[in-house]
C-alpha cells in the first residue's frame, strides 16, 4: 500500500486534520454503539431473569403433585431386604420374609484341554431364551473355546458366555442375563461335542423370588420387587430366617428441602428483578431497565399468586403465610420452619392442599398457579417478559443496522476528505511552481535590463 504524505506543498498536516474531522463525524455513530451496548446488556439481564423464572417453575413442579409433596422414607430392620421409597407410599410397618431369591440359569459344557486352541468342531448352537426368538451360532473348525464364548455373548440372545477351568479342563459357562423362571434357556447343538444336552449341564436353574409380605405370598422374576407395597421398592439380598420389619414414614426433611428450594428460587427471581429495574433506593443496574414496567408487573403477578388463598381450601390453613411462608414488604419470601412443622403436625392434608392440585375437588394448588404464572410471562400471546426480550432484540437490530449505514457513510466521507485535501495540495503545488517561474522570469528580465544599461 503506498505511503500517503499529506500537506507537502501546503505545509498543513492534512492527516491529523482528517483524523480530527473524522473524530467529530464519528460521535453520532459512537453514541449509537453505546446505546446498542446498553440495549444488549438489558436483553441479557431480562433473559437471565427469564431463566431464573424457569428454575422457579421447576421448584414449583417438585411440590405440585401428591407424589412430589408427600415425601416418604422407607427403612428395614435387616439388610436381607433393602427398602427404598419411590413415590406416594402407604405409611406403616410391614413384615417381609424371603423364602427364595430369584436366580438366572447357569449351564456348562463338557471339558476341553485348551481355551485358545482350535477345536476342529463344525457345529451349530441354537439358543432359545424363554418365549423370545431363537438365535443361532455357527461353530467352525478353526474356532477356539474363547471364540465360541464370544460368539454366544454376541448372538443377541439374553445370555453371556465365559470360560472356566475347573481343574480337570476348560468349560464354556453360559448364564442368563435375567433372573426368573420365564427367562430359562435351552442350548440345542447339531452334534454332541459340547455336552449341553446332558441333564447335569444345567447346574443352576432359572427361578423366581418367593417372599411373603404381611403373610401374603408373592413371587417375582426379579430380586428388585416393586408394587407389592405402594411406592416402595424391596431389594432382596438373601433368604431370611425371621420376618424383616419394613417401615414407611413421611420424610419431613426432604419435604422442607423442596419447600426451601422453592423459596430460594422465588427470592432469586425477585432480587434479580429488583436489581434490574430498581427497587426503593436501589438503582437499576441498567438505565434502559430503570422502573421497567414489564419486570415490575411480572413480579407483581407472581407476588399476587404466592400471597393468595389456595382455591378449594378452608379453615386454618389456606395460604402459604398460614404455614410459615410469608411474603415480606420487599417482595421476598421467608420460611418459618417451626411454624411449618407445627402446621404439618396439626393437619398435613390441609397443608398439602395449599401446594398440590386436588383432583377430587378440581381445585388448583398454588404451585400449579405459580407454574401457570411463569408460563404466562414467558410463553404464548401476551407473554410480558418474553415480549420485552423480543422488543429489546429488535431495538438492538435496528441500532446495528443504523451503525452499519453510518459506518458506510463515514468511509465515503473520509475518502472524500482525502481527495479534497489532495486536490488542494496539488493546486497549491501548481501555484507555487507557477509563482517560482514568474519570479524567475522577472529576475531574469531585471538582470538583462541592468546589463544593457551598463553597456
């Protein structure tokens, strides 16, 4: 790129002059850029608030159903039966006895001298597991015992195969991947080389678990038994010699953890909204959002829900405040754990109705109303907060388009200035050349005239 030296003829520093003029010309564009930066920052702030509202919705969802609200814990008196709560359970104590564990079938082959030497056997194995589709495995003369084990495991049948050395030789061990009598399998070979047809080849049969719960006989294909006690899973680990006591109780700590998570998520929304739009003496973090009506109306909408009476409730416990979850003057919630525990102890069902939708009466719990409130602010027609985000994004796009047009004009303006100053410099240079020529001519004529007079 050629070096441009401005003002050589005029003596004016045209480069600096152009820079100064361009600096003045760029001021409107810089103002547009600064405004766009403010708008973009505001968009991020409102989007962050929307994300926090989604977190609040999730926290509300965890308390909106009977299963979610009614947290339970299950325990047992013996590790032979490991009990865990999986949902809404029946409170009480249950006597569980285990007579037999569920088992998977295990079948072994005849013995071979090596696990990694070609057996020289050409055969086929047909594997039938329960009522499923049969799978076929082809055995070639070059296959080793390990090769055959891999083929069986990869056949697609619900079995696995391995090699075992019992001291007299190597055997194929085939076992089912699922327990239970319905998962028994048969191995049918085209010859008798593997010995699977021998009655003694199956040394462990597929069988169901057998247990009694409060004297009621139960069988299960799996040692993970669900559905016998509502909302409880029983993991059977060994046969018992005496009944195991399984206790199902409400888990107060888990419920309070969920309620605390809701309070924290709600307060995060409120505090973020106050920081964004300003509240009381607190100034807005971004002037674009100062006293923003979309943010303030959104907080007011949620506040009216959490402060309201739960539909379908009556008596002492009808609002969150009545169970210790109080809305403060600053719009945030505080939880009085002692008052909440007292309410749960006095009338747990009434407390539940404040949170949970009651299908029997058709009444909506407050958690469902909070979720609907969040959706109304973020989704569909009239979604106030989402509309604010969209408006800010549109403003940013228009400002970016304006900045681009201004930049294009400035580039043209700068080129125009360079040409004008170059033309000026060239004209001055021309005039200087003409002036020098005239001065030289005058001086020459003067000298000639003086010389003639002297002669």
